[in-house]
C-alpha cells in the first residue's frame, strides 16, 4: 500500500500514510475545505444562507 499524499510505502503506525507529516497534511486538507463530500441536494447552497450573512459590508 502506498501513501495517498506522497506515494511512499506506508508505515503501520501512520497507516494509510507513510509519516505523521503526510497524515497532518491530509487532515489540513479536510479542515481547510480542500476535500469535500459532494451533496445530493439539487438546490443551490447559497439559497440556504440568510441574506444578512452574505452582505459584504457586514462586520465580523
């Protein structure tokens, strides 16, 4: 089995990754939204966001 991040051979402790670094890189991709599970919904996602949340002048 090879690491899905770099392609090196996996290490039992970090399986399916080869190292803690590759495991952390994969986690970071999930946390920042690089990976996403496709929705089965046909509606537009933006339609679910209230209009006050989409205003560009809204303070954070």
